[in-house]
C-alpha cells in the first residue's frame, strides 16, 4: 500500500468509529456524521447516511437528500432507507425514483415510499409491474406496508386489488406472491381463484398465507401450513388427528384446541400417559375447560411436577377450576414464574411486591389495578419502586412504570412529593412518567430533569473488525445445534454485545421462554420471561435487512430498548422490518430451530471468528 493511501485509510477509521459513537449515543452533536457524508470514501458515506437515518430526526432530512444523487448505488440505497426512517415527504423519494436507473435502488425507493406517511398507492401499484425483479419486490414491500398502516383510514382501490391478485398468480418471485397475499389478507379481499392458486403454490409460506386468508382446511407437507390450517379451520376431529403430528408446534396446538368443547378422552390419555411434560401440562389446561372433575383429579400431580414450567400450567388449570388450595400452594413456589401464574388475589399481590423478579412484580401490579383497597398498597408500591430503582438497571423500565401507574391510581396528593426524586431518574421514560403524575396530583406542572440515557461505550474498532464473518454455534439441551452467521457490518454494536455476552457465559442455561409458531421463538432472559434482560439497553441498529425466516433480532420495548433477549423469525415477518434490529441469520440447522419448544435450554454458544477457521 502506498504511503498516502495508508494515511487516508488510517484517517477514515477513526472517523467511522466516531460516526458509530454519535449514532449509538443518539447525540445532538452530529458533526462526525456530517463529516462522513462529505468523505471521499464511499463506505464512510454509506455509514454516515445510515447513522443519520437511525437518529430518526426529520429536521436533518435536507442534509441527506443530496446523497440520493450519489454515484454509488449503496449510498443511494442507504439514503433512501434513512429518509424513510425520518418520515420524509414522499415527493422527495418520488423525485429520486424518477431519476434512478439501478433496479436494486429502485426497489429500496419503492419500499421507502410505502413507509412514509403520505405514500403513493398508485405509484406502488405501478412498481409491481416493473421489469426489474428488485424493483417489483420493493414495490410489493412498500405496498403491503402502506396498506397495512393505512388500513383503518381507507380501503385499497379496486385496481390495487386486481394487481395484487394478478401478482399472486403471475409473479415469479415467491416473496412478491407472499407480500401480495399479505396485502390481500389485510384488505379482506378474498378471491377463490387467486387463493386457489396460492394453495397450490410451491412455497410453503405462500400456502400458509393462502390458508390464513381463505380459512380453508388443508393437510400439507409443511408444518407451517398445517399449523395455520389447524389454527384457523381445525375442528375437534382435525385436532384429535393432529395430536401425533411430527411437528410439536402442531401437536401442542391440537392439544390446546381440544379445550374448545371437544370430547375429553384424548386429553385424559395425554395427561396420564404422555412422556412429554409440555403435552401433559397443556392437556391439563384444556381438560380443565371441558371436564373439570377429570382435571381436578389430575391437578395435584402436575402441581408437584419437577419441571417448573409444568407447574405454571398447573396454576393456570387451578385458576380455571377455582382451586384456591392449589393456587395458595403454588403461590409459595420458589420459582417466581410459577408464583406469578398462581397470583390472582390483590391481597396476595401486595406481598408479591417484595419480590426481585420483574415478571412477578408485573403480575402483581396488574392484579392490583382497580382494587378498592388499593390505598393500602401504596407503602409496598413505594418500597418496591425504591428498591428496584436502586438496582440502576435500564431494563427495569416495565415494572417501575407499572408501579408508578398504581401509585397514580391509589396515591393521594402527598404522592407528588414522594416522587420528586424520580424526576432525575436515570431512565428518561421513568422521569417523564413521574413528572406526569406529579403534575396531575399537585396541580403544578413538573418537568423531567433527565431526557437521555447515559451512553454505554461503543466497542473498539478492532473488536468490531474481529467479528466480520464470525459465526455463533448454538447448542440446545433438547433440540440440537444450529449455527448463526453474524452480521457485524449492519449491526456492529448489537453483534459485539451478543458476542461479549455469549463468550462470558451469560446465555448458558437460559431458556427459550416464548414460542409463537408461525411467528418467532424468543429466549435469553435470566428471568425466563419478557421482562428481564441485561442492565443496559441496546440501541436499535435498523437497516435494510428484512426479518425473513431464520433471521435473528433483539427483543425491545420500543425504540432503543434492546434487552439482549434474542428472537428467531420462524416465517418472513415483514411487519417487523425497520423496527427491530437484525444482527444474524441461521445458516445451518433451521430444522433444529423449528424443534425448539418452551423451556429448552441453551447449553452453550461458541463464537467462531473468521480468522480462526
């Protein structure tokens, strides 16, 4: 490398890292980003455009519009995506589309046009008929998003429906056919010929959506389709026949559906004879609905099951049966999630506020809502708020906000004075909630004193560089092994955080607690629930990557609240695009991912860097 080239390269690396810092901090000072937009290095321009979009500040749109005319297609794509993230005026994107020749960039522009508030339905329909495959796909994404977001305001034009129906029957791209069906389903535009064609489609995700829209029963080689058919069109007979389906997703759904007024003999047999605790436990819940006496005779055994997740189902069954003795016993369970499932009485909820488990506290605050004796819970609520606040965990937002809402409901005017310290809370959302309550209770306007989280240091550039091309080998206790390709170039901070946690053993012995077939599986919570994650939030790193089947994202509670819990998309979830970070994709073992069920444990995650292969 020539000396001047080396100097240029070394000069750009600190700038790119500074851009990443400004982006991650959601900084008001965007001078590194603006410097990057003017850099002669195209990769730096692309990084800067992406960063500016992630700030989601419409007032910066004019700074980015010139990048739509960049000589580099990658920069133009990133600029279009960023402007959509800023909710720019649609005419800006339309003007760029009129000048754009590159098929791939046109696709991004079409998708972006469908994401802005004043998107153009007629133009997106026209895009579905373009010659270029990328442009058509982008137009399909844009149109599906536009129609979904605006569904309550206006129905799609008849011409739009015709073009979407034609796309299902004529498009070569399975993704376009899938998106067209999603749009038709959202519009309630069922057409027998169109959906009949889709039911015979070679792609299982298209067939799944055809079943969803037509509500037609269908036996199918793919569990994705069988599950959807059973969910929307299954009878008691279909459910009984599906109890031994090779996919546990389908078999467990069948067990649940037998609780909808079906004969109980099959459920009794599962509870008594199955070796699978999941089937036993869920069969007991269904049995409690259709044959309470039979369920009561089997409840005690399940309430003492060695697997705690099974005991949560026992608590659910006990609630259905109104078995107060069993609920009282399970309320004392050492596993907080079991106690949460058994918590029904507000008087018990006050005691539960002493727990350090966020999920149990969320359950308790929910049970207290509307309680006539709620004023008696104020001391316990205030104590819990102080205790959890002292932990200084960003991911305590949900339980603390829930506690504050109960204090708003039950507290008198004196609660305003008690909440003054929270105006300076480390979490700006909590500070704002405290300000709202103080204003309401005191009649004097209060303002939060903190409006931004303290930033967490961005990983060093050499750490980020070391993760390019890296993979993660995930070994599950029951399902087997699958491999993730990490995507550090699109989500460097998220990827680095995941790797750091994985290599520290953070994920070891944690479970997948949320299983939603034909949507996602989610895991990696120390509390085995939705509410517990790492101490600090991860900022979103939204990109052009789509949430296609097998991609991996980070759970959040709104913008920039990543909790380090991971989810894996079981189907193409286009509605998650541009709202959740994608940082990896499954490249080996998707069949293993399809086997993962509630409570399966992560034995290990091995990170393999490209240089080490």
